[in-house]
C-alpha cells in the first residue's frame, strides 16, 4: 500500500477511535455552516469540477484511487459538476446538506430550478442519509406561502415539531421540542444569533413584532429539531441554519410594498364587544439589489426592509371572579381602562454583503446587518395603556468569512462582531397603581395602571467580537470513507444589564367582594445605594471545540459520530462578592419571636434545607462549569443503497446557557435595592398576612418617591436579597430519535419519533423559612420571615425540567416548473410534561423546584397539522394556501382548594395545575381545536419585457375568521382537581382576524 494512502487510513482510524472514545465520556457546536457538501463516486483519480451557474465560481477536487470524492463548503445553489467526458451533471444543492452524486453515468431525469432570474435544468439533490431530524424550507415556499408576518422564521412551522406563534401584541417566537423560545438558536451564514442576556433565543426577538433578518436576504434555510451534529452550539431545542443571498453575474433586484388597515380586516372579539374598531395599520416595504463587481469573481448584494405597524390589542383583567364581572369591583376610572387599544411599532432592517472568489480555491465574504426598532409594549392582559412602556431594540452585526479548499481538505475562518441592546422605558412618570385579588397563598393581579414599574426602565445587551475556525478533511479512508470536521471558537462579549431605575413607585390595592380598598396594602419602590453602580457588566468569555466524523461505512450505512465541549467564563457571576452587611444579617439572631434562644437566621434556613454557605460568594469560591461534554451520535441506513428508503436515528446531548438577565440580579439588586413595604389595614390594624416591614398608611406617601424612601433610609428593611448557588450548572437536553425517510414518486416522506429530556433550567425560589425550618404553616408561606434587617431571600438554582415525546410525520412534493405545483404536510403529536410554566423562571408556590409536580406542558398543542400548497395558474397567476389546525394549548396556573382548611401533604393550600381550554370547531361540530386558520394567496405576474416584471399579490389570512382565543379564564369549581380553563370570548386572539393584505412589486 502506498505510504500516503496508508497515512490517510491510519489517520482516519485514529480520528474515528478518538470520536467514539470521547463520546463515551460522562455527559456531551461552535462553528455551524449553512454551506453544502457533495460526495459520491467518480472515475478513479479523476478531477471533479463544480461550477456555480449563477456566479461562475469554480471548485475542484480529485477522486481517490477507489473513486470516492467529496466537495466541501459549497454555497447552496445550482452547479455544473464534471468528472470527465460523459459525466457532466447539473444539480442543485440545498442549505446545510450533504448530498450524494455519482458521476459515472449520465443523468436520468432533470427537473427545473429557478435561481433569482436564472432558469436552468437541474436535479435537486435531497439530503436523506443523515441522522438529523428536520427539513429544509425552500426559497419557493418563502416566496409563495401566505404569511402573517414578514418574518422568515414563520415558515419553520411547516417542519414537524416546530411552532411559530404570533401573540396578541404581535410578538413572534419560534419554539420546538416542548421547550421555550430561549432554547433555540438561529445561525446566519454560520454565525449564531444567540441572545446571551434576554429571553427569546435570538438576539432582538424578546417581545418584538420585528424580524431578526430581512426576508429578501434569505435564500433558504434548514430546521433541525433534534440530534444536530457536533458543530451546533448554545442550544437545547431547535436549530435554524440559513444562507443569505449573494449577487450573481447579472444585475437583479426587487422592490415591494405591502399594506393593510382596519378597513381590510374583521373586528376582533373585543372590538365586537365594544361595538367598534380601533384604527390599525400595517405597512411593509423594501428593496433588494445584487450583481457583479467583477464577473465570475466578485459580487454584491444589498437589501432594506421596513415595517410601520399599529397593532390592535385589548386590555383585559388578569384574573376573574365566580359569577360576576371583576371590573365592576374597580373604581370607575380604572374600569374605563379596559377594552381596545393599540401598539405602534416601527422597524428598519439593512443587510449588505460582498463576496470575492479571488481563486478557484478561495472565497472571501464580508457582510453587515443593522436592525433598529421602536415600539409600544406591555398592553393587554392585566396591563393598561397608562402603565405601558416604550422600547428601543437595536442590533448590529458584522461578519467576515474566508474559505479555502484543497483536494483533500477545506478550511473556513470566521470573524464577527455584534452589538445588540434592548432598552424599555415607562410611557408615564409618577405613581403606579396595581389592583389585585386575594387568591389562596398569592395575590392575582387584575390590572396595573397609571405608570409602569421601576423595573420597566432597563438597558440590556451584548457587544463584542468572536473568531472561529473549521477544518474539514474529506479524503480519509479506513473501513469506508470519512469526512472529518473539527473546529474551535473563542468569543469575548461584554454583557450589560440595567434592571431598574429610581422612578415610579407602585401602590397595590386589594379588591374584594365589597369593591376596592380605600388604601393600598403595600408599596414597591427602589432606593439607590450611594457609591454603587446599578448597571451590571460582565466580560464574558466563551470557548468551544468539536470534532465530527461523517463515516460512510458502505453504500448502505453512514455513521455520524461527534463530540463537542463548551465553556463559559462569566466574570460578573464568578467574581461576585456577597455584601458584608448581608452576610452579617444572615448570621445574626433570628428576630422571629417564635425562634428558640440562640438560633441564627442561617440556622432556620439550614433546618429548611437551605445551606446559606452554598450561596455566599467571596469572589474566589465559584468556578465555571467544565462538564459540558456533548456526544452527538447518529446513523442512517439506506436499505436499497438508492436513497429511496432510509432508516435513521440518533442520541446526543446539547448544552444551552444560563441567561445573564438572571445572573446579574445579585449585583443590580444590591446597588439599587427593591423594597416592598406593607401598610396596616385600618380595620384590623395588621399588615397583610403578617408581613414586614409594617407601617401605618399616610396619604403623603403618594406625594413623591422620597417620602417612601424615607421609611427605609436608615436601614435595608424590605430590601429583597437575591443570591445564586455557587455551584451553578448549565441547562441541557438529552435527545433520542428514530425514524424513516421514503421517496415515493415525486414525494419525500418522513416518519420519526423523538424523545427530549431537558434539565437544569434556571429558577428562582423563595429562601425564607419559619424558625422550625418549615416553608408552609397553616397554608401560609414565610414571606414575613425575610433576612433580618432586609426583605425576602430569593435564591437561584438549577432545576426546571421538561419531558417531551413527539411523533413527527411529513410529506413534501417539491416544486418543479414541469409539474407547476408543490405541497407539504407536517403533523406533530406532542406529549410534554414540565415542572414549571414554560414562560417562568420564578417558582414561589413551593419550597423548592423539586416540590413542583410534572404537569402537562403549555409549550405545545397535543396535535398540530400544517399543510401548504402552491400551483401555477394560467396567464401569469400563482395560487397558494396554508392550513393550520391545532388542539388547545394547555393552560398552566395555580389551583387552590375552596375549603380553607384543606391542604396538600406539603402544607400548601394551592399548587400547580394544568387544564385544557374547551376547543372550537370547524363549522361542522367537534369542539376540539384551539387554533384554526386557512390562509390563501394569489399573485399575478406581469412581464414588462427587457428583464423587468411586476406583480400584485393578495394574501387572505384566516379566511373563515376563526376566533383563535388567547386569554384564558380559570374556575376551580371548588375542587382543586377539577380546575377548568375556558377561553375569554371577548379577550385577545392569537394570530389575526380575517385580514386582506395587498402587495405590489417589481423585479428586474
């Protein structure tokens, strides 16, 4: 055997053994690419050339002595592939795929593909020999399927297991695997868009009506719901990887404008109840332009998109009463704040890109995205317009990428810089008034009015560079062919979090059967500590490395063996020092009169299972978690070695991260303490539930924040103390799947079962304990037993878990010009349990998160069906539609026994409960659906000659005007186990009422 071949076989054997051995370590993506790989067989030792039809870019490699070849890192698109006389093929490669193409014989069939003005005859190569669970969203689907938002992620819900939702405020989010949006990640041109500070998963997507990226700039994207390869990082749910468009050898562009308003939609249920519509409007417009700078070598692409919205919303109570309207118990001026309102929103999105193929081995890209948003928010359920906020949401990114290919290896170097900030401020300044209903062990908020909380003034974001490198070896042989990819990444990002401001005290009033109390029972406010900075900052360092071996054992069996390791150094958490006065207070005598002589507060905590030494930090006793080993193992078995019937499966672990929005609270609440003081009831002379600190009510407290601050000027009484476990871990999910893909004529089908177990979700719980260590006594909690001289003790730990099993079925007929039509069907069955509401990271209704039972998750519907279709009509018409049907999403809440003397074994009077609202029908009976929508679209294209065309498009959304209710009313019927949830028929809806949108545009 020749020495070079022997060395390659030995290297392949060593790598395969190393990957398998490393994967077996206890417990297991930085650089993830959207590029495509092409592999197969060709004449032995032949040169394979792939030429991009649109850009003229050329890539070359050589086949081995056995005829195996691999082309790595090809931008998705259509290529002319040639290995010598009689072998030429024209094929289309999709995003983030590895396709097989044998070049020993001439092609047998050639569907047509259209690439932004270029029509070629090409075979679309579909990736089927992979262990990943997911599917690709094509450019044709993006351009044709009806759409509520102009957010390219909306089409991800055509992939089984995924849910894209639009809430009543127009906020959008993408979820999968029975987990929250925080656990997803989106990769654009190989660069993750993760939000390290706020919720939402993607930077800028926390409570936003906007788009993370211009839709005109997206070519196509792939959605992986589970069992992704080792290159994917900072994720425990779904991964979306997208490739942006590039310029071509011809100038092409598009201009569009979309419009709708209140006259083009039906009334919302709240508007029907109020007998009138409120003004609303949506305008979206944009432009895209791309072309050559140097033909076959350098190209540019630019796009701009804008949104101008005024979204209808309804202010509704946050809770209800049995047999009556709770609004009748409120003051007239407060009750008047319920009803229709609106949410103004503006967004400007820019994207530019230059690519340069300065040799047939090298490609360089540089791109930039700028996103700027302004919106009104926090209006709706329990939030009046007067207590709303104004939000600035900005995101800027610059990315550079250099790709170098050789005959047997390929390298990709990426450098990026980002700056993204979210900064809400209150609409009004002054006192805020909150109205609550006493309910068991907690107080349910009915509505907040007048001015938003001091917590509404925030400035949170991230800024910094990163660098990553991916190296792929494509010509390794040992018991088959190996494509081995390994990479590493380093990121240094500055995290910033301002959690509150010294403004807007909040006064809370009790509402009972007799009406609203004349005086508040508590007040919430801030009071800064001189010399301390209320803005938390952290120099966050992130490291990651991985190795992935895609091992083609033979024509039937392919193994995907990978492992990655991640590490994060968050200086704000690691270097935090617990204030000395807090430590002294924790170890001081317990002031509770029932405490035994000599007992310290720490002693009482210890009796209740809380060792305060686990939370006291001296700046040196915390270390970053080093156990983020993540094996990613999978297989695919091609039964006939013809890609017609493929069995696939996998198992792996994926780590996410702890959000800085949670970790920063130790610091910010020390520098800008948040106080809750209680006022005596004029009738009983007692403060509510015996809480402290307790004062007599004085109307002068309403005349300025300083008057409240004077109550605590000489002490910290009432100041919340937040502490986080010194041994914090990192959230992760374990993923298992098994399925089969089939090619049935023109249709591609898939059936899979997945099991996802997520653990170590971050959660805050109440640390207070009674002197005997109890958390419950007579149905009450120790809210009055806070840290001596301070307020409540709030402790942060890991512990939120989800358990999800899904059946994922899909069938897709891709569009071809010859057939003139396309269709897709995605069905998901979900059985999901969780020990905390998917939208919560506070858990005050149990002693620890371990005391929370697993209940039906509110992350997804039990059954969900999404079907799309398009067809070319005569005379330049194109028609398409989308049907979405889902059973009601379970509602998670706290249920209580009606009998005040009935308790759970823990001593609690109330506990977590899940109930499913009664569904709707399709007009012919069967009340089982929670969401129903039929959306239609019609486009007329006009050929204006000389390469110029125009189009008019009409989208009819929710054609049958189904009322997809969002707000839920809960009734216990006097028995905890029979807690019933029903939709509020005059509340907000998910999605939109029947709406018509009109778009006009030009293409050239």
